[in-house]
């Protein structure tokens, strides 16, 4: 058998290495973003099988990036750092209306998520109006049940201040420790954490009757259209065990977000959370939960929790909102 000259042999090795390296660098990279609320390790475990599945089907590198809370998530959405997002409802609205992310599937979970206001069991507060001049602990900007709904429901009041703890459990702790008079979170979160916060007993002061839609899986507009279609097809074809573990509803209908969008837009009119001005307004004392049309305008003559038709949309009649683009479902075979 004739042996290759040494130089030719080394050159062939070099070319083979370059081709292998070129193939590895040509693989697309996607960042999958979500909110962990401090449960980073649990979140990584929950999405491990999904990440492997996406890498295999898309022939790409998929990096999971769980962030601590909604504020960090807003920063990542604004910079378009996330290719695929598992977004709770409030963040889903911002992603769609402000950053043009495209919804492709609903997230499985509690279908009747409700926003509640919670006080200590022995507190004197009985009505929403009685919270005027008090301190409210809310979720991070971007939280539907902890931020948008409570501000929407308390529209017209002037509060002493807003406290913004990092997580739902921290909101309950702030109320228990007297750092806040009332806290806002979901009914599910309240039932989960109330037994973990031992310093006080609680009661629900107010429950919003409007159910919050489930969260969404969204794709960045920076992802090429053909790749968006590939991702959607892969999600639709997902084996049930992967979908259940990751909390996705393959081939599910994107829920109606019109009312949710109207709530977020109303709150943005008071606190544009993604701007420096909005961040400053959240820290002011006292904090006014209504829009001041000019710097010289005094507080409303009769602050009311029953808004007039010209000042606040009727919750039963959502306002017109930016159209949400939903990718046309691609036909796909039955998953194995």
C-alpha cells in the first residue's frame, strides 16, 4: 500500500479539522429566556429535556437563560437578547406590543389566574378606598397579577409609597413585617406562600374578577421567517412527555389578550416602566395612581375607583389595542 507523503498527510488533517470547525461554527444559536423567581436550578431541570429536544430537531445550540424577575426579563426583551421566550402574561404583552415578539403557543398552567390584594388578618382595611395613603407592595414591572392589575384596580388613589420586593413570597413577607400595608400577587401564589411566611396571618381584601390569560411561548422578530416556521413546527410536533415537563400546549390556540393589553396600556400611561422617567415615578412619595396631564395639574378633584368613560376604559369593554401577529400554523405530521 502506497503511503502518502508526510506533507500531504498533514495538509489533509488540517483541511479536515477546518471543515469540522466550520461545521461547528455554522450551527445556529438560540437563547431561550424565562423568569425563575429565584428557583434557577429547578427551572434548569424543568427545561433540560426541552433544550435537548430543540437542539436535536433544529440542529442548533440552545442556551437556557432564566432571570430572577420581570425587571431583568424586560431588559432582555428590550435588547432582543432572547430568541425564544416563555413569558408570563404581563411580559407577553410587553414582548408583543413593544418588541414585536410573535406568539406561537400557550403555556400550560392555571387557567383561572386571579390577582388579589392581601392584608394582615387583623388590619383595619376593608375597602380599596381605605388604602389611600398606605404602602402597597407590588411585583416587578412586567408582572400581570402583581403589578399591572393592582395599579389598574387602585386607579385614582394616592398612596404613601410603593414597595417592590423581588418575588411573590417577598411581597407577603413585606406585609407580615409591616413594611407594607397591603400586598399584590396571584391567588395561586398567595395559597402557595402564606403557610411559608410565619410572621403573620393574612386575609384577602380584594380579588379581581377578571381571569388573567395563560402565558405564551414567543419568538423574536430577529429570527428569520423560515427559522420561525421551523421552530413552530418543532414545538407542534413535540412529544407529550417533553411538552408536559416544559409546560407547553402544542398546537394550542393563542388566548385572547385584548383586555390584558388594555390593562397594561392604562398602567403604562401612569408609569412607563421601561423608561427612566417611569422608574423615578415608582419611587416617588406620595405616589399618585393616575395620570397627571401637566406638571401644574393638581390631584383630581374627586379621586374615584369608578373611572369615568373618558378617563379609563370599561373593564368589560377592552380598548382597541395593537394587532398581535400570529404566525400561520404550518402543517405537521403527528408527533411520535
